[in-house]
């Protein structure tokens, strides 16, 4: 049986569930279906579900091809699967990076642990996939428990080494170029919110007009925060499937530039009769879904097209990387950056604290004998 990934849409609620189905009979894989429903019920983003299910399917198909029963697959089998992933070239013809390999192993191990809890596989199978390790850098607010015993965590045994690299970002001139290349007020506002506020694309697309507090004083809205700002609110019922990944509410200040661009976008929206009853900030301006909220795929295409017009490779998350990197390099305290980005752990923010080549050279030159004289 060869499995393939399919999207199932509820005819009553419109909710999406990603499934693995038999290529011949289209019968859903029962355990994968349970896991997909679990991910949705646990509030994992649609993008996470969409990414996890094909990777689990890859593992199950690999087991079938080897004549291995996945329900009895041991640590040695998962290790061989890891080797298989490492030695299989990507679509670009290159061997996958450690980060890519781990992106495949993570959902597979999570799936097997879920199946162990549900009684589909033996607990010993999942137990060997992780081992106890000491948590050296607990996140802010972490409760170690009495005696600190909760500092021991279960860490995955199989993990490919990853090379730490600074995330791809845009320079200040490139940001200005991209904003200039945006052809609508909506696109300029979207880029501004991403690159100045550091929002995730799902957070931006889930914004409602009630989340935009643009006056110097918002007490009449029941908000005590002064100055222009927006609220990122976790919602599970967004029509476009947008999600706030962290699942926590946070406030992000807005510049006057963002305020002006929001007003420009409102004037643009007023020309679209279909958008009158839509409370989402970002709506489609043309097409069959005109007036309805922008989806992730549409926003990704918009930003990619703008980047191509500038001769750049532009992606939605690159704008968030750019905001975080600029904050860090301009001297903003890491804990402030962590709060602005909505990171639960400082480890997530630490990826932006990378020294550039010119920083390394400047440090060495500063202490060179010539400089000392």
C-alpha cells in the first residue's frame, strides 16, 4: 500500500484535515488520521499539520518498501530511515541539511509517541526514541518543581547536527526597495507590519480591524496601552486558516508610517463593496474571492512577486527575521526582542544574535598591534 497526502474539507464547518490515503482505494490511514485530528485539536497551526502529514507518509511508505511493519519498528529502523533521508537528494539535487533531516524526524517521532499513548504501538518502541537530559537553559517563568526535578526533560535520541547560520534578512535599502515596489496600499501595509512589527504571516493575516488601535489614547476601546499599536490575538476560527503560532495574546507598537499606511488601505478597501462586511484587515482586492480575507498562499505569492520585481528573494518570514535582526543590531535588549516576537523561550530569540563577518574583523582589528599604537 502506497500512501499519498490529501486535504479533506468538512462540508459543514469548512475545517481542513490533512490525511494519508491509499493511492488505490483512497482509504485513509487510520492512525495518521487520528494524529492529524490530534494536531488540530491541540491547536497546532494548519501549516504544521500540512508539513507533518507528508513526512509521516514518507516514513510509512519507506517501511512498506522495506517490508517493515511500522508498528514494530525499533530504534534501529528509525536510524536507518534517518540515513535514508540524509542520503536522498532534495529537489534541487543537493543532500539535505541537518535542519531539513530533523524537520522530517520530528513529526515521525512525535507520531510514534502519539501512537504509543493510544496503544497502537508498544510503549518500548516510542520510549527508545528519547532519553532524559538536563535542561540547561529553562525558559522564562519555567517552574522547576520541588528540588528542581522538572529540569530533567525527554530529548530526542536521533538528531542530525545542524550548522548554525544567521537567518536570511533584507538590508535597509532592500526593505525600502521592496516597499516601493508594492503596487497596492494593502501590500505596503502588510510588508510594513511584518518588517516593522516582526509579526508572523499567520498573525498578520488573522488581524481584525478591532485589533488595530491607532490613536494616541485607546481607553475608549477599553485598552490602557498608550500610543499606536496592534493586538495579536490567538483565534481558532479564522476564515482563512490564519493562526497565531504561540497561542498567546501580545501587543506590538506601530510607527506613524504604519498608521498612515493603514489609513491608505482603508481608503482602498472602501472602493470594494464586497469588503464592507469583512472585519479582517487584509482582504483580497480582486478575483473570485474579492473582499474575503487573504490566505497564506496568496500572501506568500504577493511577497514573492514583489521580491522578483526588485531582483530579490523575498519570503514572508524573511520580513520577521529582518525586524528581529535590526532590533538586535541596533542595541535593543534581547528580552525586549523576545517579547516583541512573542517567543516563549529566549533560545528562539538567540538565533538572531549572530556576529556578522564585518563584526568579527572589526573586533580583531580593534586589538591588533597597529591599532594599539
